[in-house]
């Protein structure tokens, strides 16, 4: 019986195919991180005024603001339009990095789950012939993983933003923090890196609800592709906006608790040493309704801000070279 000899031409073809696959995967990863930067810019431009009203309602009681419209009118009357953009510098820089890391890592986790869990590829020949789509549960799992990853940037950014947003003094000289850099210096000088990362656990808990965001985004995207003749940007807009609202409907109470922790005094004056302490305080003060205080501006913001962010992300993904 003669031995079977592999064709060097075929082996060379497989090797070349493997190299092309690795290069393609690298390109996809790079595109996700770059496109995320543009998503962050779009989200900030549309959404920050809504976010300021949300945070102020979440961290005060009814004696200061009866509702979102009163909060909006008082903010504009006392502080001008600029008051709505207080604390915008950290998310302008932070959301560029945050969305880059979140959406870039989301792309990576989707591919890893698809290739290694749901639809494992066994040979380069099979890879070159394509593979099944990642199921919805895979998109949801990738969302949770991306949420945990980005929390280590989002935690400090949102912490600084929240402390700046609840400074109501019009004159800078009367504020505890004159700006984001001053806020970082004072927190780090007084409490070290733990001061900067105050509220990280609450951030991680909040971002587990990305399960619902990215799972529902996949469901709506597929449904719109199969049942409508909408263009790709229009599908991204509607799927992105509706899925973001589902995310906030499921996650909002945890965001209220997170904001209470992030605006809690540091040091010996601290009221909430644990997540559950803040959760109990919200209920004790306002009952179940307390977990939904400030929801209206958040819900109004969710659709346009995230719809435009995902339109920007997907457009850049399509436009960047492979």
C-alpha cells in the first residue's frame, strides 16, 4: 500500500487561506473600535442634555424639582443652555473611548462566541465557505461581556460626570469642582484610585442589562431585514432606538441606585457603603416610584441618542476598508 502524499499546492492554498482569515478577523476588530468612536460622538451630541436632567432628578427629592419639565426650566433659567451640558467634557472624551471599547469588544465577543461556542469552525475550508449566524442568545451574551469590559472605563467617567452634573452653583468659584480635571485631582488626592473608581460595582451591575439591549437589537434587526424594504441605515436607526428603550426599561432602577452611589459623599460622610444600602434608601424615601424618578428624560433620550449612535457605528463599519 502506497503512502498518501499531501499536495504542496493544496497545503499552500490552505496556509494562504488561514492567513487571509486571520487578516480579515484583525480588520473586523479594528473597524469595530474605530466605528465606536463615531458612535460616542453622536450619542453625546444628542443625548447629554437629557442625561443632565435625568441625573439631577435621580439625586434630588421633590422639594427641589417636581418633575423633568421643572428641572429643565429651572436649569435653563438659572444656568442657561450651558447648564444642560455641565459635565459634558468627561463623556465627550469618555464616550469616544467607551463606545470604541464597548462596540469593538462586542464585535470581538460576537465572533469568539460564534466561532468557538455556537458555530465552531473546524477547518479553514469550512471557514472559507461561510458559517451560520450567531443566535440571539449569543448576541445577548456578547453584550454582557462587552458591558463588563467597558465598565472599567465607564465607571470613572460616569462618576466624574455625575458629580459635576449635581453642582447647582452658577458661579464656578462657589463649586466644589471647577471642572473634570479638578474633580479627578481632588478625588485622587483625597481617596486615591478607590475614590476614582467609587461606584464600580454598581456600574458592573447596571451593565449586565446589556443582555436585553444587544439581544433585542439582533431580534429587531433581523425582523426589519426580513419584513421590510428599509435601507441599512434606517434598519440600524429603528432597531437601535427601540432596543435602547428596552434596555432602559429593564435597567433603569439599577441606574438610579448607581447614581445615588456615585453622588454619595466620599470619606466618613459616606451614606451608602454597599449597593443594597443605596437601593434600600431609594425605597425608604419614595417607595417603588423612587426607582423610576427621572425616567421620562431618560426614555426620551434613549431613542434618538442610541439610534443615531448605531447609525453612525454601522455606517462607519460599512465604510471602512477591509
